[in-house]
C-alpha cells in the first residue's frame, strides 16, 4: 500500500519537476510522504486506544474523581485518581465517548500514572494549550510520546473538545479533590 502510493506520488513529482527546481521538488515529495505516514501512524494510535483503552474501568479506592461531559458529541467520561501523598499512584477512567475522547483518556491515564500531582497538572495544561492551538507546535514533541497523536485534532475544530475533555477532568479532579462536572448544559 505504501509502496504504491510512493510510486504514484513520484510520478506526480516527475511531472512537476519539469517546471521547478528538481531538488526542491524532491524535498517536498519526501516531506509529503513522511507527513502522510505520520498521519496514518497517529490515526492508528487513536484507533488502537479506542479499541483497547488502557486503564479502563472504575477505581474503587479513588481519592478523587471528576466527570466530563461534551454535549456536542455525547462524550461522558469519568476519571478516577488515587493519590498517595502527592503522587498519582493509580488512574482509571470509565464512560462512553467517541474514539478521540476514549483515546485521549487512555493516553492520559498512561501518562500521569505514578507522577506527582504538580507534574500531572503541568502536563494537562501543556496538552490543553497544544490541543487548542494556544501554544505553537514545537519542532521537538518527542517528550509527548504517543500523546502527540492527539494533536491531529487541531485540524478539526469540532473535535478539539473531544480530545481536551479528559485533560479538563484531570485538572478538575486534582484541583477540587472531589467530583466535578465540566460541560454540562
């Protein structure tokens, strides 16, 4: 599949090269292939976390929780946190939602488990800023790990709320230490 796409694109590049600098055209072609491959990778990460979410289910001994609701999409996510001192020793989520909200919640639980409350809040604020476009994308996003897959929603403004919902719930849960509702109409 990738090979056939490469051949088709190369044929288009050869035609375009007649009118442009060949090296510049080749560079654009390789960048285009890399971007398409990255988008496919990101899409596959989101779909995998939707099909097989990590840390899904209720946490009976949670010390705090928050509920997030997105009326536009019908996402209804509850985040459960167990704090041991200032460290999130366990994080789980439950609820129903679209692929993006479920994947975002799954990625969140993996990212914040066993880190400090302050670091988790900072991570959530960074993700919210990146997802909503308040922060410019940096050249090096490797510190985000698989969470970088969520940044593709920036192209679809109606889906940004789906991706940010679990991150808002995390801030609510850590800030209030009890049940908090976000997005209820």
